[in-house]
C-alpha cells in the first residue's frame, strides 16, 4: 500500500539536521557527520523509522543510517524520531533518500558493521524475485561494504521470502548464525520491534529471522 503524498515531507527533511541531501558525497566519510565515530549500522528500507528510532535511542553507542526511496515515508520517519527523542537532537542517526539497489555508491568497502533488512517487499509475482532486497544479486553488492565479521540481520513474516533469503545468503557467501521461524520464542533482548512486527504479532503471525556474517 502506497503512502499518501505529504507536501510537508520534503521541506521538513530539508530543514532537518540529520537528513543528508547528497548522501553519495559521504562515501567513505560517514563517521564525520555523526557526533563521534561509532559502529555503523544501516537500516535498508527504513520506512516510518519505528525500528530505527527505537534502535538509535536504545543504542547511543552505535551510529545509524536509515535509507528509503520515498520522501513521504522518510518525512513520517523523521517525525517519529523527533517524537521519541523529544528536545534532544540525536547525534547517532542520519536519514537519506536513495535507491538501495545502488548502495555501493554510498558506502566504501568495509565501512559498515551491520545491515538491517526488516519486512521488505517479498515481490511474490512471477519474475519479480530479483527485485527483492535479499536476492543473491543484491547480497553480493552489500557484502563488500561490510567489515570482516560484519553482519546482516533480516526479519519477515513471509515464508517464501524467508526460505529464499536463507538460500541466497548461502549463495552469496554469508554464514548464517541465527535461523528461526519464530523469533519471539527466543526471548532475544537485542530484538527491537518494527512497525510491521508489532502489527503482525498482534494478529498471531510469527516473525521469521535470519542473521548472518560475512564468511
């Protein structure tokens, strides 16, 4: 479902101190735009930033970049971050508009510590699977950006996407360190709920999760 057009989104983003208008200029130098150097985590397809806001607030020792291809949804995300942080301006969050398929244009090899891919579009229609953010072709683009031992954390409600991602991670040379069809039974204190996760859990739908490292 498409988010409604929000005329206020782009002006608010332009005035936001943690929105990056030309993210490709930050390649290899992202740490300079944060309060201080810290491990760098990317939230790919950050959406309304429910997850990103909570993660950044709970982990001040980590720098986060949220990336999405919709100005309107990023505008909502900025408001959600502001609501959570209140008068405090976060120094460990940056937002940018960009096509995730072109991620190597934004980050230098070995610049990233962790990637989050949460409840991405499963593209179930025949012939559309290559558009998935976790397709082998995409994973091979992400892999060089991660440091040695860098991680990819993935969550979904979709069985087919979960199984395909599990296969594609292996094909792309990642080593799976966590594999579960019901993440919430693990009592994982590191798991931060996303907007979709909250909604699906309320409906009794289980969250499938994979975590992998560069091998």
